[in-house]
C-alpha cells in the first residue's frame, strides 16, 4: 500500500483506483495514499471499503481531502467528480 501511495505522487494518468477488500490493516499505508493524493490531480475515484482497519482519523483525513479536491480549496487543485469511498 505504501508503494501505491508513492506512485500516486508522480502518476499523471490513473483516474480510478479500487483497493476494496484487500485486507489493508495499516494506517501507515493509508497515510501513504493520503500523502500521494495531496499532489495527484488525475485520480477521481478511490475505493477503500471492506478493509480490516481504517481508523476514524484516516477516514476523517480522506473525507477532508475529498472535499478540498472537489471544490479546489485549501491549496488543492480542483478534481471534478472526486469520489473516495471508505464504506459501502
């Protein structure tokens, strides 16, 4: 998961990433994805639901980034149609 987060930092083509039901159990991996999302402006869809551990803190950070990217606020470039799902 950390490698995926690193890849998101430089990827310029990926628009959808489906990581649901992958037994992600480490907030550190999710944090890597969050860090990658901070600079990635092409990803519009991220599905993380049905993983073992997604703490309230990580869910909160993902929700904030989704909103920032939807409306182009807080220094983020707007990404039209940005969707991040952590639950069904």
